[in-house]
C-alpha cells in the first residue's frame, strides 16, 4: 500500500482551540485502512484512528480521552473529500472509469453518476419499457450467456449498437414486477438502460 504525502491544511484558525489548529496545520498523511479505520502519519509517529469507535492509538486519547488532533484531521480529510468516509473505498468506476468513492462492499464499483441499485427504476432505450433493476454484474456483455438463447447479451440482435464490454444489468419489467411474485429476470447491456430520476415503484 502506498503512503499518502504529508500536507498542511490551513483555514482561518483564530477562533479554534489548540488541537483543531494543530489538526489543520501540522503535516500529516491520512491513509484509509478499511472498516472505518485510518492510519495517520505525523512527523513524530504513526497512529490509528477508529472513526466508528471514536478512538485513536495516540497518548492524547489513551491517557486524556481527548478528541485528539489525529481524530480531527481524519474528520477534516473525510469532510473535504480527500479520503473516503467509513463504509467507502476509493476505486475506478467500472462503467465510466472515473475515480470515485464507492461502497466498501460493492462487488461492482460504480460512481454516484453511474450507480444502479436493486430497486432502481430504468427505461429501456430501445423499447421505452420501464424496468426495475435487480443487480449489476461485473460480467461483460460479450461474456454473459443468456440460457434461453445460448448467446451472449452482446450477441442479441437489439444489442449490437452497445459496447461488447458493457457491464451486464439484470432487471425485470415493471408490469411483471407488479403482477408476479417471481417475475422473469432479463439481462441488458448497461448502456441500454437509462435510470429514471425520482421514480418509485408503487405496490
């Protein structure tokens, strides 16, 4: 794991207490470790901050139970978007390729602009049918074979205009979702679906 470079961050600190001033101004490097923990490298030593546990391994926390400069620095860097928040990790979006913070447990890393979750509503660009997303798979459209046809998603006649290396989205038609307890699941190239903003499925 590569170490982040040490930097100083300094807004107007005239009304801040000493620990806050030091959190902003002292050179530190914050590195996510996963599980809500962060390594903080300072000129003096290296400590671990546990954000969910509100703890730090430094003497200031251990002996004084203080809200130390290391915990404050981690909070600053999370707020500024310099490091991922607990429950997130940094990754390249599997669809657009842009670096982003994604859920730590995501099998397929997707940025906020590209993310499709179970229950999201989307529209088929080819037919204008409304669908409910079940899941996004890491499989490429030219790798995922549709059992009913024995052909890949990319080889399907209506998918020829979409990238063969698209992610695959499994979804059900909205009407089937409303009428059936176990609707048939279909596979689509990611680019074929357009997410519907502020849409809701009504029982």
